[in-house]
């Protein structure tokens, strides 16, 4: 855990509790932490799941790796130290979403187990690790951003799976193998997981009814 530099801190107690928020939402807040290689389909799956859950009445929001690096983590690179700090920041933000009664879907490579463990500690029991499993060959064949090609050419340093390690989850709460499953089947499996563990929310009324 990073050393806290600010010493004169007094925590503020909310009058609206997490239980209050979850009761109104009709589902629990949570962090669904998507981890996997670049090109595994994390962002695609996360955005599709967000849309599907939102249509079912869930309060849900995606934190995506590239999006976060344009703001919250714009000062960080891809060294081991910077990756650790990036995940620490995101883990804390995701935990805030969860305690606000929102389902936060976090889509980050997050290659190191210890970094993911820090994110889990931030959210506690609300953290659910989702391993978006796709082997390196499949991800490299897809290469939607052309990053593997650049990494193989030496144009990108510290690239996960090529010049930097990826430590696969040992005990994830759910695995979605995108080398074998479609986006639709993966989303269906994740919705089933959410309903079983977080509640069914409230199906919104059809427009015009």
C-alpha cells in the first residue's frame, strides 16, 4: 500500500449508507475486474455487458484502461512501477463506485497478481475477478490496435505477453474464454453471474407503455 503523505485527515461519515443505495437500486454495488492480455476482448466485453445491464435497470459504469490513461493516469507510463500505481488508483476509484451502489466494470490488462490483490483489498467482498482468457496466439492474431506488431518490432517496450509478463489469475470468480466464446455468450454468462451474486435490479418499463 502506498504511503499516505497527508496526515491531517478526518474521515467524513455519509448519512446515506451503501445499504440505502443498494436497496434503492435493487442490486448490490460491485467491482467486476476484467483482466487479460491485450486483444483478449476485455473492452468489447465490458462495453457490451454495461449496455446489457443498463437496459435491465442496473446502475453500471465501465472504467477502461485507455480511457483512464487520458486523465486519471495520464502521468503514468508502462513500467512495472507505473502499472502498479495505475491499478492502485483505478482500484480505489472502482471501490468508490461499488460503495456508491454501482456495478463498476474495470477493463485493464492488470498483469500482476499482487496489483490485482491490492485492488481486491480496496473493494473487499465487493470485488469479483473476471478472467478474460485468450491465449497469446489468438490475441496476437487479432491485434486490433497493431500493438503486437509494434512490440515484436521493438517499437514498444514493456509490452505484456511479449517483453513483460502476464500473471494469469489463479482463482478468478468467473472465466470467459473469448477464444472459444462469442461476445453474446460471454455477456450472457456474466449477466447470469451478476444476477446470482448481486441481485436482479429492476427491469425498466417499456417506452410508450
